[in-house]
C-alpha cells in the first residue's frame, strides 16, 4: 500500500471544516459567520460533499468499493461531525429506489454512492425509476482513472474513454469529473437537473479513481445553489380566452390528469368544477380529486376503469394536464376516440404538443390552471349536465363492479389447493387499513400495481406512490428505506407481489439496520400473474411465468433479527388481524397473504382499454393510423 504521509493532517483539516459547518448550523451560515473561509483547499471528494451541502444534500445511500473509498472517508468524517448522514445498503438497485422514494415522498434530495463498474451499473439500472417518474436524485459512481495507465478493474473493457459517462448521459444528465476544478460546472448542471420544475431526473457524477483525492481550491461562495425558478404561464390572455371558449362550447369535456398534477390538487379541482369537466386519473395521480367527488371518474388507460375509459372515449374536448401520454395512460394513442380538440397544459414543449389539434398552454400546472379557470364564464357548465350525469352513472357501474370483487368469498386456488382471497379483495382490505392508520401506500409492479391503482380511494395526492413510470419490480419494499432517512418519516405500507418482493428482499436487513417503521404485504399468488394474464389473454396459454417452489415468507422474514413476520391466513378477518398486529410493531413488519390467481371473474378487476403489445399490435396500430389526434 502507498503511504500518504500527510493523511492525518488532511483529515484534521477536513474535520475542522466539518465541525465548523455543524456548529454554524449549515454551510451557508458557516460562510456568513466566517467560520469557514471562502476559499478552501481540499480534495475533489470533499469538494463534492461541500458542493452538495450548498444544494441541501446531506443524505447518502452507499455501497462502497475500491471505486469510492476516498469519498467514503470524507463521508465518515463529515458524519462523525454531524454534517452528513450515510446509510449502507445491500443492493444498489434497492438503494437507488430508496433514494428515489426519499425525494418523491419527502422532497429531500439524496445522493447514491457506488463503486465503479458492477455497483454503478446496478444503481444505474435502478435510476430508471427516478428518470421515468421525474424524480431528481444524485448518483455518484466511481469511474476509470484519467491517466489511462491501463485498464482499470471493472471499467468497460474497451479502448475507449468516458464510456460510463456516455451510458449515464443516455438515461439522464451526467458529468465526468476529469478535472477537479470542473466541480462548479458539474454541480451547476446537476442542480438544474435534479431540481428541474417539470422534467427532473437523475444526475450522474462520475468520479475517476484518481481525481477523487486530487487537490483543488474551492470557492464555497461560488458553488452553485439550488436554483429558484418562478412559475411560468403564457403571457397574454389570448390563449386562455380561446381555451375558455372551446370549453364553454363543448358539451362533453374530460380532463386527463397525469402524474404531473400531483400536488396541484386544488388547482385541478377548481378547473374541473368551473369547466364542468370530469377528471380521468392516471396511475400516478390518484387523489388529485377526492375519490367521492362526482367528477372523479377514476383511472383511465390500458388497464383503466369502466368510468375512466368511458369518459376518455366519449369526450369531445380533452384537457390534458401534466401527462406525457404513456401507452398505459392514453391506450397507446387511441384512448380519445371522439375527441375533436385538445387543450394541453404542460411545462414541456414536446409533451404539450403531443396531440394534433392542440391548443397548447405551456407552463406550470398550478399557474396555468388558475388562469384558465379565471377565464371561464360562469355559463361554461350550463350545457354539460347530461354529460356529467352519464359519467356519474358509469362511475356507479364501476363502483358496483368493484364492490362485487371486494365482497367475494375466498376462491378455490390451484397452487394453494384451497380457497384464497382474490387479489382485489385482499388489496382493498390493506388499502383501507392504510387509510385508517394514515399510512402512505407504495405499490410494486404487476397485478398488484394494476389492481392497486384501480382500487385505491384517495382524497389527495401523496397517499399513494405507484411507480408506474418504470413499473420496476422491487421498488415498493426498497422505497420503505426512505423512511429511515427522512426528517419526518410517515408510516408506509409496501404492496408487493411474490415476484416483486424476491427482486429486492434486501430491505429485510437494511430496514432493520437503519430503523424503518413500516410494513411489507406480500400478495403471494405463486406466480408473476400480470404476465400470465397477458399471455393467456393474447395467446391462450401461460408460459414460464410460475414455478413450483413454495416459499414460506414468514420464516424467511423472521430469519432476520428484528423483523416481525406474520401469516395473514386465508380470509378477510385473519388478514385484518394480521395487519393490526403488524402495524403495532415498532419496526419492520412483513405480512404474507396467499391470494387467488386464475380465470375466476371475481379474482381480477379487468382491463378496459387498448394496448399496443403482443398480438394486439396490428389492430391498435391500425386504429392509431386512422385517428386524427
Ligand atoms: C425488474 C422487472 N423485471 C421484469 C418486469 C416485467 N414484469 C412486470 S409485472 C411482472 C410480474 C410481477 O409479478 P408479481 O410481483 O408476483 O405480481 P403479480 O402480477 O403476480 O401480482 C413482470 C415480470 C418488471 N416490471 N420489472
Ligand atoms: Mg405474483
């Protein structure tokens, strides 16, 4: 090993700075008081920690390796002085999910730290969830040395430079810190990426092994702050007046509230009421209108609902808000069969112009909705009574349809060789319980997710987190770890399929180690049922989407000291009891609930839209070509 003779002196100076920052109550206060000098001589690794502090990043999720030991040493000292917090994890995909959840659920910006190569590639894979859902997080990966003295272990084995930087730049935005002094530029770009008002996403800092310990002089005052951008809306009233006239004229108006409407509940509700429009929700926007609001038609799209898809198909004027027209949301482009015109509200020009015949209202959803609402005449709702009544009738139909499934007795199941609750009935019980105890809900992929967004009855956004952007199996249990880092943690319940849970069971250990209070409910149908369902619907036969291995999840979870694990039995009563006991436990609980899977009509909630996949493509695509939007 090479000796660094002045290591202790370096560490001592680092510790002094960290202590001064902690005492002052933050880096800005420390600077203002002169507790730390403006110009600091440090290493790039420390410069990154200081720079991220300026942007409010104090929490790190890490799996260290030879590609990140230098940064790790800085984080050790800064943590000892009470400035930053680092939690160690067991799987980089899970860690990336937890970071996404910390920003998404709590608004806190974390940084993920990995080694070079495999660890980085796993975190990179996990970052698809933050990219897909527009969640800003920092990812810091070790990278190959800039001297090019030979291959570095775990680099991409090619005679080319900057490959990790190129890969990550495809997913989000990325910066290879080839030169320590480039830190300022890198962090300025990072600040905008992770705080982008409508297209936030992951920002990757690639840290070459040899530049991490390299010295530089950092100007703390010049390190980029978190950008503060005002809300934007069209400047003139003309577009609003045109939009208001379109709305007033149309007899059947529907709002499609995409994931971007999260947090804009009041603005969307006021617009819907003033416009006499019904609102069709996306998986990620449940609650933007209260569940029982007569103009809330529930979710619409490829999976959808009776009422949501009815409103989509029948509206003559569509108001799209904060939606990027994902196949699941707009039925692969053919969901709005009767729409003659579109009003689109979105900050992103590409999204706002997605459909033809569009009156674009680009800008912040809250600001634009408020202006449009103000432009509407009181008479705008006058011609819409028949439409609203018809939609309410469809909503009632959907409610009856769901009720029959919620009330269904356990159904005889082949894998369990006995009757088990249908997944809709079981999810409803757990969702109701979560509401009762004020818990947030996280939904994993598969039927659990699809049934979940068809079932939840939220009255505001922020009670359900369904990772519908990437539908990444393993997201929900991993997301619980965010509560271990959050300033104000909220009890959360992860709804997981058996397939999804086994993608990332690491939470059992990480959750105990870092003190998560929360619950994982495993809806075990002994298969990857969402895909079985698609196979059967498309080709009539299942193929390799199940196996014959029974897993006792209670014993598996209980093998980890500190986890409370319980079997939920096979009926509603025993499930409710298991949930209550699990919730009372002051730590991480796992509830294993066997559920029915199969063709019984009360065992699922159906699909109400179209989807451009498998052997449906030909028909969907023909319809898409023929439609004008
Ligand atoms: C990491 C990952 N791999 C594969 C998929 C494709 N996929 C989507 S749902 C699903 C099955 C989910 O099974 P399970 O979690 O048991 O839920 P179920 O559908 O049985 O309720 C698969 C394989 C995915 N979304 N994510
Ligand atoms: Mg399953």
